[in-house]
């Protein structure tokens, strides 16, 4: 339900109007869709690096983001800083939670395996 309502409409191509002047509302929606996917992929990459224990690789993501959005960050630094920190916090917390669940699952599997062997 959530995927159908929120995710699928984000990747549908927008219908361009035939007039020569661009529609600002359409551009804002398109920018929001692109921003969503960039943020989603950034979170996924951060999650993957943290899950793999490669915390140093997070600096590459932050550096690339700063390089690409240099002008916009200069205009509204607090907005981008807050967004980046929230995105980073969510990805790190989810990765740590996944590691914790996998460790618990692994310990449970070892206990079951020991009992089966005996």
C-alpha cells in the first residue's frame, strides 16, 4: 500500500506541456522526486557502509555531497546540515539495528545447532 501510494508515483515520467515557458510547479515536483531518490540512495549507501563496518567510507559520501551542492549549501547551510544529519542518523541506526538482529539470529542458530548435534 505504501509503495503503491508513495514510491511508485515518484518514478513516473512527468508529462511536459507544449508551451515554451516551463511550469514552475512541475519543475518543483520533478526536483522533489529527484531529491527523494538521491536521499533514498544516499541512505542505502550509508546503511551498506555501516553494515559492512566501513565507517571511513562515509567521508566519501559527505565530501561528494558537499562538492556537488556547494552553492546551495552556501545559501542555506542549516537546512542541508539538518537534512544530512537526519539522513545519516537514520541510516546508521537502522544498520546498527540490523547488525544487532543478525547477531541475535546467529547466536540463536548456534544454540539450536548445538542442541541438534547433542
